[in-house]
C-alpha cells in the first residue's frame, strides 16, 4: 500500500471497521460523522434519502488520518484535514467524476478543500454559513426560568413535532436531513425531544438530541416559533435536554450555532457551553 492513499466505499460496515476507532478518538470534533453513521447503521442506508451514501478515509503509513462522508444530495462532510490532504481528496474525487454541491467541515479544512476543488474543477466556491461547535462545561441555568415546565414529547405530540421541524428547516434555510415524519418518529421512539410548555400546557419551544455515540450527544434542533421568541423558552428547553444528556452519562454534550446569530451564541455561552472550534459551509457552482 502506498504511504498516503484515499479510499472510497458505499459499504458502511467496511468504513466503520476501518475508520470507527479514528472517529471515536475525537468524539467532539467528529460528532457529525459519528451521529450520521449511527443513524445509517440503525435505520438503514436510506435514512437520508434514496441515493446511496458514500464514505471515505485517508491512510498515511497504514493509519487512518481523516474521513469524509456524503448523503446525496447534501454537501460533502470532512473531518479535519491539512491542505495537502484536502488537495489530494479534491483531485481524487474530481478524477472519479464526482459533482459536489458543497463542503462542510471545520473552518480551515473546509476552506482548504473549497480552494482545492476550485483548482481541480473550475467550480466557484461561495461561503454559505459560518458555524461554531460548542461543548458543555458546567451547566449554568439562569436565576429564574420562564413560567411553565419541561416535558418529554410523546406520541400525541407527533403533529406538533412535524410542524415545528418543517418550520425549523425553513427558518434555517437548510436541506432537511430526513422527512419530517421519520424525524419525529425516530425521536419519539427514544424520548429525544423535550417541550417547554406554558402553565396552560401549550408547547412554546422544543429541543432535541442525537443518540449517544462514543460518549457524545448533540443538542439539535432547538426551535421556538417566531412570535414566542425572546421570552427564555429556548434556553429553558435547552437546559432540560442538556441535563438529561448529562444524566444519561454523556461525556460530551455538544451543539452547533450559526455565528451570524449573536442571540443564540450568547445564550448558549451563558448556559455553560464553551467554544470548541469554528466550522464553515461552502457551496459550489
């Protein structure tokens, strides 16, 4: 085997057998591939759509040094890569005829790959979003929470979850990871969405979590309808799911924010979340 080589497969078991230990070695930075591959493993390779996902890893001197995955038609997702690795991957995928809509990774890796993809394909790369990955330090609730209580969503809440999930995807301008009904059913089956509800029992905000993989749980999504924002509901719901994640034994409780939203970044920092690193999303035209 050459000392530096990229591998590509549609076989999830093969990918995890070779790269699973590498992904688990840095569970915070690798939260997305860990949770996505767990979803594919438990719910099937069509969990994110009909087109087959693809996976890859970089070997140097016989050791895995980086990975990528893609669940078409979504962006390529990378673990941290140096510029040489990014250039080699771009050349590799371009030579295979891959047509990528974009890339998502930590800021430096995404930028290096976007530059390399432009060089190898002539595509124009545009920065679409800057994100920050946070990890919970000491959970620090505010002195007073809004009136109401948190509760785990149940089957009677399915329609509400579907509606809010669709509104969340529309508000964030993203591509839904899965259809709203499947998303709701998966979370209801394992109690992974909490509502904050007003004293009269009306849900006013929600916060969800991913399954625990390699000791990490990610808070996602957090959503409050526009007309109910600014009242502390999102913070209260986030506190509830963060505490539940800690109680379940998670060593790392994580979340992503849009760096263009100072309100959410300030909120999570006040609750005890601390910056891990910045991420970037580029689109290719």
